[in-house]
């Protein structure tokens, strides 16, 4: 059995070699010729999977190590008897931690205040719901716009897109949908942006195509106090350099790139393939989740909840490092920037989630401990008491 896989799927040889020969290729370069004689195809979001790629091939199973599926023609796969699996929610924690790291960074620099503010969450699925939990733990009021979820939910706690614009922070966590009742292609447009509050923060970790980038660029130019945090871009990897320069924080589509989420996605595809072949899963992924070098985070007893989370989260993940790496590409010749964008993703450093870290805090308040737990941190009263961890 032949398996063609994106070379950037972690542990792909180890996880899938029991099923057959694994050949890895750069995801953007996987072609119809490459998959013609293959039985299984494993991809990420950079590979378009449709009739033009798979027609006439032997492919029986397609797995995508992603939460989104806009790069896959699922209807064509289904019509041709090809089983499809992806990894919904696999990187949701990493993406949520990215959003909070960005907000903590903006708070630290004095550009925003979190206390007493309102966040508007567009899309409250795997990522959006986790962002909501963390923001509410910090005392940030959250309003949610999610029309598809509102249709099937008994809750009335949903607002319209127009109402979202009254928020101080607006963060998008929607799939890319081009048809149907609730399309999201360029739904963040000039009209929506013009209604945002002055000095508001707009965050996009969804897909670049959900934003009209020309409108956003004009909005940022005309409203100097407005803040944009952008991790995803139209036309990746050839991104808009001018828009990047106007963003307060700009990163190369890595919000969900924590190693926990990546390995979780590999596990989900491995388990789906086991079900497809009616086999028992025997792969152990633990060795791919290294213990962080500085696993213990020492906090002061007089830290309030916001200070405690600020110190702890930026210890785990400081978004400024990724922002700096992306901005460095502007120094390259224009014809080399796209390749560097992809290289930043391919060589992304190992990043663990908050749950891999121990927070050590003597005499921490109940509120502070509760907030730390909401972020997934393990908590201990002392270094000697690490065995007495609250999860």
C-alpha cells in the first residue's frame, strides 16, 4: 500500500508506516502524477484536493491534518467513494492561546486595556469557545455571533454582526464558506469595518479570505488607533506586505501550530485510518511531546489574576517572536518572500500548550487559581508540592 503525505505532518512516517510505504512531499507541490498509484493521501491546508488531483487515481482515503476543510472537495470525494477525515478541534487550544498571547502583548504595551472591556467572538466552535472561556475568566464580557450555531442552539445568547461592532475586541473564528446561507468569504468588509469602535482590536486567525484585505488596509490607514492582529492572509504564501506593515501583530499562519495540536491531528488521522481498515490503534505519540525546558513558572503571591496570566502565558508563548520573524522577510527580495513564509511554517519551533507547564504560587487567591486553571495550567503551592496539582 502506498501513502503520499505532506512532509510537514509531524511523525507521519512513524504513525503511518505500519499501513504501507510512506512518501512525503512538499504540500504545495503534490500533483496528480504523485498520487496516481497511491492508496492513501494525507495533506494539510496548502494542498487542494479535488477531481483535478485525484481523478483516475487509486486513492481510497484522504486525511487532512487540519480543522478546516475548504481546501477539500468533499462532495466529489463522497461521490467517488473516497473516505475523508480531518482533525476538527485538534489545534483549537493553541489557536486560543495565540489570541490571548496577542491580547496580553497589546495590554503590556499599553495599547489596550482588558479590564472592563467587551470582546465580540465571531464563530463559537472549537476555537471561539475556548477563547471565550479564557476571556471570561479574566473578567472580559463576551458577546457571540454564530448564526449556524444559533439555529440549532436553545440559547438566545447570540448577537448579530451589527451588534458585534460595539465590542472593543473582535476576533474571527469561522470556517471559509463560499456558498449557502452563511457565506464567510470577505464577510469582514468595508461596511463592517467602518462600524467598528475607534481603537478597537480586530483579530483574524480563521482564513485570510474571510477578510476583504483592501478594505482592512484602507481602514487601518484611515484609523490610526485601530489595531489588527493577523495570522492568516489572502494569497498565502505571497502575502500583502503593506497590510503586514499596518498590522500591530503579524504572523505566518501559525496560530494553531503548537506541537500538541499538530500531534493531536496526526493521532486523529491515524485513528480514522485504523477505523477505515478495522484495525486497533497501537501507535504511541508521547515521545513527540517533549517536556518544556523551563516547565515551572514561579509567580509572586501579590500578582492579581491578570498579572498571573500575563506572566504565565507569555512564558509559554510570546507572539512577538513570531511577529518579528515574519517582519524580517520584508528585507528579502520580493521574489524570495513567499518561500520564506513557507520556510517559517515548515521550521516552526516546538511550542507546547499551557497544560504542559506547572505554575508555582504561594498563597495564591482562589480567583487567581481559578483563572490559571481556565487557561489549562497545572498549579502547585510550592516547588515541593508539584505532585499536588490542580487540573
